[in-house]
C-alpha cells in the first residue's frame, strides 16, 4: 500500500518536471509541488481517497495493534484485586473519567492491556451492559488505525455501521469510533487513531 | 520476585561453601550444588513452592502477554471476510481442530491475535455459547503464564475455580487451563503455558 502511495508521488513529480516551461514557471510549479508534498499524510490520503479509492482502497488506512480489551465489572475493587493480588499483574490506580461515564483501571499485560470499566453517573454507557451481565463481562475490543477518517469513509462504503457521525475523543485522549456489534459478529469494536 | 529466587540460591551456595569439610567432600558437594543449580526453573519453582510458598508466593509464577482474544462466530467465512477484506488484517486459512471441537481462523494484529471460533461436531464447547449469542461474541481471553502448574497451585489456594483437574493441551499444542468466569468477573480466562 505504501509503495502505491510513493509511486503516485513519483509519477506526480515526474509529470511536473517534464513539462516544457520557462524557468520561472518551473520554480512556481516546483514550489507548488513542494507544498503538496508537505501536505500531511492524512490529508494526502483524503485527497487520494476522493479520486482513487475504487482502484487502491488498501492504500488509505491500515489496521494496527490491539490497544485493549475492555471488561465491564460490577465491583472495581474486587476486579482490581483479582488481577493484582491473585494473577500478579501490574495494575493502575482507579481513574475517574466523568466525561465518559466510567471509572477505569488498566491492567498491563506487556503486549497490550485490559481496561476494567465501572459505571460513573446515571448516564454511563456501560450501565445497561451490567444490568444484562450481572457478574460482568467482556464489553469491547479496541484496535488502532493509522487514519480514522479514511477508515470511516471506507467502512461506510462497505456498509459497516458506525455508532457516531464523527469520531469522539476516547479515554486515551485520541479520536475513536465504535462499529455496530451486529456488523462485527456480536463484538463491539472500537477503532482508535494511533 | 526474581531477586528473591537469586537470593535463595546465593544463600544455598554460601551454606555449602562455608562448611568445614575435606577437599574431596567439597568436590562432591560442589557437584551436587551444580546439579541443583542446573535444575530447570520450573522444577526449582516447584521445590520452592513446597517449602516457601507462604513467604514468597509471587516468586512462583508470572502472568505474561495476552496470547489471543477468542470470538465465537456463527459464520466463519463472513467473519474471515470482515477482518480480511473490510478491516484489512492478515488472516489465516480456516484450521479444523476436531480434538477441540472447533474450526479456527487467526487474525494477526501485530502485538496479539484474534481467534475466530466456529463449532465443529456435535460436542463443540462453543455450541451452547452460540445458541445464547446468535450473532456471535467474545468467548474468552487467553493470557500466557510461565509455569502453569505453579499458577494452578496458587489459584486453588486463592479459591479461584479451575475448569479441569489437570492442564489440557490447547489449540496451540501447549498446556492450558480455564478459570471459572464467575470467579473472574464474568470473563472466561484461559491461561496458557508460554
């Protein structure tokens, strides 16, 4: 995919440099080329997305590592103790995230982490999940992507429903979206901008 | 925890080396010491476990990385296509594991993997899960441990129920155990010998 992008840029510059133009025009064009080359990767992908998405869709965004597995728990202290005192994992303090309606505890597993969630406030997004799953349970998985806007555009085309019109700022301060569990075989999938 | 182990070995060797013995006896004792030092880490942990477990329990075994997140799906081809064609992940071929009653597909995420599961045969361990969760869902998480026997011994002491008396050989050919979801806040946790 990256090769495709590079190849496009090379063709683009070759096009400019082979024009039979006066030196002055050449400078202007080179400057415009330079400006274009300095465009961020994200914007470039969006530009490409508009004109080339049907030919090279895999160029536009890339799925990354598993950021975390979120587990909703009815008792955060007990869950914290299970992972810390019984299983011996490195466990964070409890962090309140009122803007997300949750208390969180992070369990470090070396290559990724578990995110223990407990409702905070009356409008907590995990309250109804815990009403259905009294003892707790796996709530969602979060996978990183390198370009969340490009991911959204492609997923919409491929009829995967996204639970918000725009990305929201997630628990780690980065843009996130959630994919509809019914379009992901019963799994609530969060995509987070890496 | 490792420091505790090292410290024990140093005390042990100091004990031997400070004995007032003839050179011949010293050679014999040194040889026995060497043999003991060459004992595998696993056996050493078991030896330590028998005599010192109440003092240094955290020395005995260690939780490792997240090996995989298992997702039970009602249609393996469609699930495979979601992760491969829509999300662009690297996805394995379908592997039949008749001894485990499942078909599996591995989704590579760089730091860990998803394991898509579909029932194989009438006694599949995931058949009842899919009857309750028609569209599929997260089935279990698998975390690696460096000594599954030591983990079992400690978890039993700490009243965490294990779903088998002995480890079984899991889908990756390594010993595994499953912890009771009710003792793990609604999550079925698999521990796999790393």
